[in-house]
């Protein structure tokens, strides 16, 4: 199974991705199960999350560009309220 990828992009990379045109999403402190119907790429502006799968645990923080593979099943543990932008890659 594909893994979650996390990187710290440069401002130039973010501009090239046109993140200003992506959908926004916010979430308060919570825990929930999630499955990704498509590959999702997101950029975290605020918050702190631990995402757990059967194979890995990934800590996500502000400034992270994250790719969640299609069909990934995971558990989100939102430790600090999250504000992100995202898009699906079909």
C-alpha cells in the first residue's frame, strides 16, 4: 500500500501548485476515521494532526504539504484546530 508523503515546500513550489485556488477545510480538535476516495494533496496552514494507518503514524504540522494516496484508510487525531487547503487528483 502507498504511504502518506509529507514535505516542506518552498514558496515557489506553492505558487506553482496554485494552492490559492484550492478548497479550504477546517476542523476542531477531534478524532475520526477517514478513507480517501481519490488521491488528495493538501497544505496545512494551521493546526497539528497525527494520522495513523495500519502501517504508519504521521505527524502533520503547519507548513507541511501532504499527499494521501487513493483508497487510504486512516484515523485522524486532531490535536490543534486545523486549517488547510486541498485538491483531489483524479
